[in-house]
């Protein structure tokens, strides 16, 4: 197999698996079960992923997973929810998010505004 065909095969498999992961029109870090969606964001040197697509019109739980790295991403602010908290150094914190309108965006950022993430509801 030539180098170019390997690159093309990798690209094709990436897009195929991305399409499968996004069959519900949501990002891979979003799962829907029992009419509630869970959105997982990890912290540590910022937030990952920085951009997420989620389903609009259903209740959500934002799970912030911290892995032991101490930086300003632990000081989380979500202005639209009037949420401000210091996350634990290690563990998961669940934040209830009411149903969001189609096209709305929810932004979270560290208290210093150095790191941020955005969830777009479609």
C-alpha cells in the first residue's frame, strides 16, 4: 500500500466513524438515554472538547470530569446558568441544564477567561 493510499484509507475511516458517532446529530462526547442527554467535558489545561454539538429541547446533564491537574479550569463559570463553582481536583461534577432552544449556545469558561468551551444546541 502506498503512502497516499494509506492516508486516503485513514481519512475515509475517520469520516465513516465520525458519521456513525454523529448519527443522532450530536458530538461523540454526548449521549442520550431516557430522554436526557449527558454532555461530558474534561478539564486540565483547558476544557476538552472546546466545541460540542448537542440536541436542543431536552434536559441535559453537563458532567465536568477533572483528572487531577490543578489549573484555572477548575474555577468554572457558566454565565447563562448563573453557575460559578470550584470543581474538585479529581472526580465528576454534574450540572443540570434545562432544555435549550435550537441554535442556542452555552459557554463555560474558567474564572480567568483563559480557557472556554461552547455547546451548540441543534
